[in-house]
């Protein structure tokens, strides 16, 4: 059976289950991988991309989805131009 949840609830779950653990794990992994230069550089590039992606979701995409769900529109966020 499919459970129907609000977009806000789904966003909250994504933040709790994926974003928070990832943001906690990346710095620890980075510290450990500094000892291995052959994998540190590619990991660091990936870490930067992931960090930027998470920030965009948390500051632009998710707030706009939550606002739209409430019938609001956040203006001036640059998301839709």
C-alpha cells in the first residue's frame, strides 16, 4: 500500500534521513581520506558538489515547494527567474 504524505512531510524526511547524515559524514570522511591523496582529490570535488546541491535544495527548492503547497509564492528567490 502506498502511503500518501504532504510534500512538506516528504521534504522533512529527506532532510532528516539524507541531508543531515550526509552533512555529518562528509567532513569525517574527508579527514580520513586526507591520508590517501589518490582518492582525496576526487572525493573533495564530489564533496563540494554535494554540499552545493544540498544548500540549493535547503535554501531555494524546499522552501519554495513548501510555500507553493500553502498556496504562496516566494518572490525574489531566483528559482524561476
